[in-house]
């Protein structure tokens, strides 16, 4: 996915107001629909002189909202619309000022470089849990507890919340993880890891030492009562000094969890 930041900067206060209204409305519709009635958006927005219709047309034109009239006239957030809401909140908080290139992509996330006003480069992870098959994802994850009603926004937000919390706790206990900076909705901001996924590393000076570090971290996690659940060559980063950093924590569970058995 390409993040069009020119389009982001062109949005008005009213544009973000209507986007937020649609987001809030999605929490009150059935997951199978994910469509917020147009009448509800107009009533809550209350923009003068037909302003709501103009805003909806503009957001639809920029692919931030999807229009659907198959069952009733309404709108739902697109992936990009949800991304813009999270980015707007974080920019307003001064977490970062600009978005750069995409530097990573997985089955359930995309990662971009972002920069602060002082030039510091961070990493922005956008969780994408279940945007295409959230029911299958929900069945494999422990996010929902006893909740039976959910949509992809909810799942992605839970994934980001869980990852941020684990990353913060692991850092405080001395584990080599990215610094957890902030999060909003499905978006997590962290320090940029200077290294490469183990899967891309072809040669090492001290492979035995690196192996011992990797296994040692796995053991330390277990000693702290945690199982990573996705501890593989794509989520272990190695820098030029062969220092190890662990990433990607949304699936982490307790050693007592039913899915933690070997």
C-alpha cells in the first residue's frame, strides 16, 4: 500500500470529523455489514449548506470511504481511511511529523519510516489483522475473549494495543526489543531497528554465539512466563555487530496458555 501524504495534508477539519463519525458508527453496526447509514452520518455531522454531502463525496473520491447502497445507503471506512485517522492523531500529539518509505510488509502489517521534527527516524507499524479474512484470524488469536461481535478495525486495534504493551514491558525488563514510543488505533510507533531479518543474513562472524543469544532469549522469555508464538527468522533482527533484536509481539501468550504447548 502507498500512503499518499499529499492527500492526507489536503484534508480539512470537516473531512476528519466525518471520517471519525463513520469510524464511531462502525462500532454499532453488525460486523457482517460494516456500513454506517448515510442518514446517521448527516445527523451527527450537522454541517451547514449541504457540507456533509460534499465531504462524503470528497472522502469517497480519495478512497477513504467506500459507498454501499446494496441494502441501504451508507459508507464504511477503507484501509486508507483508518490509516489516516491513526496518523492524524499521532501527528497532532507531536509523535512524528512526516511519513517516509515503506520498509517492511508481512501478512498482517505494513511498516513505514516516519520522522520527527528534529529529524529522528522511527518505525510506524500499521496492523492489518483480518482486513480480508478477519473471522479466520479471530479464530486463531486470543484477542476476543468471550466477545462474539467484532470487525477488522476492532481486531487490528487490539493487536496494536497488545503489541505496544508487550514491547513496553519487555524493554523495561531488559529484553532487546524496539523502544515503544506511542500508539493509536491499529498503529504502533517504535524505534527503528538498525539491522536485518535473520532470514536475509547469509554470513556471520560468530554464528555459534548468535545462536546461543537467540536460544537464550527464548529461555528468558519462558522464565518470565511468556511465549513469543512467532519466534522465527523473520522476527529476529541482526545488526552489523551481530546484536540480536526481537520484534513482532501481537501473538505473545503466557506459558500457561492453551496454545503455548510445544
